[in-house]
C-alpha cells in the first residue's frame, strides 16, 4: 500500500519548525541575558541600566509566552 504524503503540510513544517526554534531560543536568551545584566547593574548601583535590562527581560518573556501560547493553540487546533 502506498502512503499518501501531504506535501503542503511537509513544506510548511520545513520553514515553520526552524522559525519556531529560533523564536523560542532567542526570546529565552533575552530573558536570561536581561536578568543577568540587570542583577549585575543592580550590584554596581546603575539604576537606569537595571531598568533597561529588566525591560529586555520582560520583552523576551512576553515573546516567549506568546510563542508558547501560539504553539499550543496550533497543536490543539482541530481542522
């Protein structure tokens, strides 16, 4: 028996999976980098730098959460 291959879905997977990996990796990296630099700046007493780095961490966390929710919604979508 010959299996039917959905080439459209396969081609979509070829670009969507690496894009998802990049978004999740970069966004989580922003969280780690932002928090690390914010803690360092706090120890050094640089309040403006703390705020900027904390903002980077929050933006990364928001992007990570959005990617996670979008991924879950896509997986749970029943066509």
